[in-house]
């Protein structure tokens, strides 16, 4: 960077000291230094990682057999498999593995690593395991469903759905291929190397983990032997910086190359700075709040309906969310087949009061609202607190780190929850299963869906429609079925979807080649260069 100004020395030193680079007001030419809020990370093992920031990490350190790559984030392409052959009638796909690929340890890629990687996911059975479970796979039957023959892997599935759905599942984060030999060599008490994998990488990706300190730093070093070409940067240093104002100051002072969580006012403040540019990336994440059905005062459907009219959607989108959120009120994001783009709800407190009265909701109603302690979540929460109060609904805002909030949500111990959701793979069933399906609502039947986490059992006809849409082979009919599911969820569900995200990233004008696709799984640093 070309800036001559300096930032507070102590802060600059604390940032750069986390790498091997000297503490200068100009970042090293061979390193990309990023200011980002990464406190949502719970785990970085690809078998268990299920947060946005951990998704970025997995994308840059691991590969799948088929994947959406840095060169084109919208087209499914060969990854660790050079080609594949589908037999739809037999419900199977056979992959041919790429020759000459090695893991970060130097171990060669083997067909056994594919089977072992997918089995780790199912045995550990953490948040993302259900994604592979979509194919009818379990820890007990995986080795029957997935078999090897030399350099080929044949994956079979059970269920009536299109092969394109199968390929998208196998391009998802938990389908990442790990160095099973190294992981198992570091197994402790039957954890399949999970503890070790939270401090080390065992992938084939363009970068390997150099250091991870939760809530502090995530440091990646280039893999010079990457099968698709060595990265342009020798190091990527992601520094946890929660405050947008601090991110901006670090960028302007030259201590970082990129700031990824700026608020609209911080973005506006950078206008006119010739050394910095703002890039905008449409995202798949939808933002919503929900009511836990384990808390009896929140189980009245009249509360859910009234709440849709107590959100100042346009007021937020045109002020502190401007440029970073668009009003969107359905679970599948706009811009993808099957999306419902109607926005039938507006801020109407009088209508909401009438619904609450007619529905017999006992008021006043006090609700604890868990929220990530960072922008824009705290700002959205404050707006909801203000617009709900006149109707007799009082939000007690409980801020926490991303990891704390998400962990509480997964335990179903919240009352109200303000969060976001992005597809696990690019098929509308990914979000339909999250928002419109629940096979088992018991406490010990954990699945990573908004329905289960809010202890809500959709009506049986909705469950059936969700699975029928999954099985539908005709694309046009299938997309219409998802539109109808979204319409149903707009009418009766204990969550209120408000916005679809747009990502604004501020970066030094010298930085070229950064790729930010529609979700965190499509954020790539491999092509970055500094001019």
C-alpha cells in the first residue's frame, strides 16, 4: 500500500506481530493481511465446521471431488476427481481420482481417503453430518454405499432425486477430502483426530494452516505443490477485528490490505480515497429472527404473524443497512431458481396489535433475544427492540460472540434468536429442509436446521411437500413447488425472514484477484496478487 499515515503503534504491532513480517505501515508484498470478524468459528475441522468464517477456511485448505472453483464460482467443475460417470437408474456415480495429488503432509491422495473422509463426518455426527445423510448414508452403511476400485470411487445413494442434487451434496463443505492417515494418527480417545484437526490442516488445498488462535488470528501458508497451481500470496493473515471503525482505520493506515465487515457509514467514509476501492458481492445469506417453541409464551401463531408487521424492513434497509442488505422475506435467496421474491410484509404496528389481540397473546411479553455482538446484528436488534415495544413486546438483547450465540442456538436454550442462514449446497432443498422440514423434534435428535433448533414441528403436509419437491425430476415443476413452500412459511412459521445480504469488501487498490462468490464456501485467496 502507498499510505504514509500510521495507526496507533500498539495496535499495529499487535497485528503484524502475529505473522513473521516486520511491523511496518505497509503490508508485505507476498502476504495478504485481512481485518475480519471471525469470532463465529466453533470448529475448523471440515467434518464439523458449520459457520461462515470456518467455511472460508475450509474452502482454502481442502478440496472436494467436484467443486465450484475460484475461476468460476457458479459452475460445478472437476476437483480431486477429473471426471465422473452417472448411472441414474442404478443411483450411482463413479469418480476417477486426479493423479499426482498430495496432502499437506506429503501423503498421496488415495481412494481410501475419500471413503474415510466421509465416514469421519458421519461417525463424528456433528452439525453438518446431515448433509451427507441426505444421500441415505449412515456411519454403519457408508462403506457399503461408497466403494473403491483402484483409482475410482463409486458413490451410491438411496432416495428419489436428480443426480444434480447428489453432485451438489458432494461439492459441499463436509464432503471435503482429508488426509485420513494423518488424522487418525492423531486420534485421541476415539475423536478421529478432531482435536488435532482444530489446530492443523490435513487437506490438499492451495493453503495450509500455519496458526489458529480462536478470537485472535487465522494464518494460512501457501501450498506450493497445489495441483491447480501455487497461490500468488505466500501467506494469508486473517486478524480478528470485531469493530468496523477499527477495521477501517487499519485499512487506511496501511496495516491491512482488506477490511471485510465495514458498516455502510464506514464504507461511505472511504469514498474519495484513491488508494482504496469497495467491491460488492451479492450473497445467499438470509437474515431472520426466530422464536424457540420450547418456551411456551412464544408458541402462539398470532405472535409469529404479528411479528412480521412489527419489522421496519425499509427503514433498516435504507439507513444503517444500506448497500449491505436488501429486503427479502423468503427462505431461498433471490437470484437462484425457485426463489420467491414477493415481499408482502411492511411495518404496520396497528395491524400487528389487532392480530395480537384477536389471537389472545398475553401482553406485555418479555423475550430474551440472543444476538452476535457486532454490526449489523446489534443494530438490527436495536431496531426490533424499538418497533416491537409499542405493541407490548419487549426484547431483552443478549449480545455474545458468534460462537457463543450459535452454540446456544444449537442447544435450543434460547428464547428469541437473531441470526442468518446460508445454503449448505446450491440446491433449494438445502434451505427447504432447514426452514420447512423436521422429521424428529425430540431433544436428542439433533439436526442443523432452523426448525429443529427452534423446536418447531411443521405441519405434516409441509414435511411431505418438502420431500416431494426433492424427488421431483422436472426442473420447472420442482422450482414452483419450492415457491409454494416459501409462501406457506411466510404465513405460518415461528421465524421472520427480513433480508438478503450483499457483501461489501474494502481493499487496497493494489490487491487483485480476490474472489468472493455468493456464499462463504466460495471465498478464494488463491488468485490474489498485489500490483
